[in-house]
C-alpha cells in the first residue's frame, strides 16, 4: 500500500505532514481494565483543566483550527475530531469504551491534541492518497450520517473517500475482526520531523502493547 499526499495541501499548509503507522497481526478485543481506567482518568483530569482553560489554550487544538480555516472549511460547523473529543470531555460527556482499537485511538488523540484515523487495512482497496475533499467526496460516517467533505482533508482509496480528520467512514472502521490496520496521525505542521518520529514510536509501542502485533511507522 503506497500512501501519497496531494502537493496542493503543502501550497496552503507549507509544513504539512502526516504520520503513518502500519500494524500487522493485531488482536482487537474488549479493552483491558488498565486502558479503560487510563482513558477515564485522563478525561477526568482534562475536565478539571478545562474548567480553567479555553480550548484555544491547547496548542494542538488551536493549530488545527487555524489549518481548518486555511483549507476553507468552517471550524465551527465541521470541527476537527480532536476538538470534538475535548468538547465532549468539557461537558463531562466522557467517552465510553468501545474496544481496544478505538479506545487507544481516542486516548492518543486526547493526549497529543491532534486528529487521528484508524482503519482496517484489509478493507482499503489499492493505494491511499491524502487530499482536499470536494462536494463529491461523501460517505456514511461512524456518526451515522452521510458526510460531505468539501474543503476538508480526506483519505481516499480506489473506492473513494474513507477517512478524514473530521469523521471516519463505516466502510473501513476497525472492528474486533481486524488483524491489520492503518493509523494516520494528522500531525501539527509546526512539529519537526524528528519529534514526529518520536511521537509515532511512542504511539506504536502503546498500541501494540495493548493489541499485540508489529508496527512500522514513518512521516510523509
């Protein structure tokens, strides 16, 4: 699977980069109590932080809101997924456990303050491109709605769009039957490449520590 980034994105966001992790031979299941507890505790601590802070005080959330506007999307109507998670926590509408893949993905997104996409690699057809969506880029999302992704970053395969830093599709969603996965990190453009690689290494270790398997990672 080859992954490419549309050069038009870098014309708008000069330091744009994505982190990629490929997982093989993972086992997705009910999250262990350690992960459930860690996710709950993180949200509780974040809730108290949010009593004294604005969302714009979190560098990752602020940077992605600026990116959103630069690409032409309305950040008040279509929020980056990391910001949506923070808003849930601010309302004490805490994330409930789903399974070890989704729960780890949500934990990492909260921790790093960036949108992430986790996909079943065996449901992806052909190569993948990261590009800017148009009115023709639509899919049924995990939010149970038909989503149109105009001016929002999207990931596409031979079938069309399947993911974005806004909401992901049902078509490529990770389930407890998933054994190979693709993890896309919408990194902060301001983050240098070496720091990004350290982040991916830490995330891959945490993910495989829970789900087993092997991981390869790189930055585009």
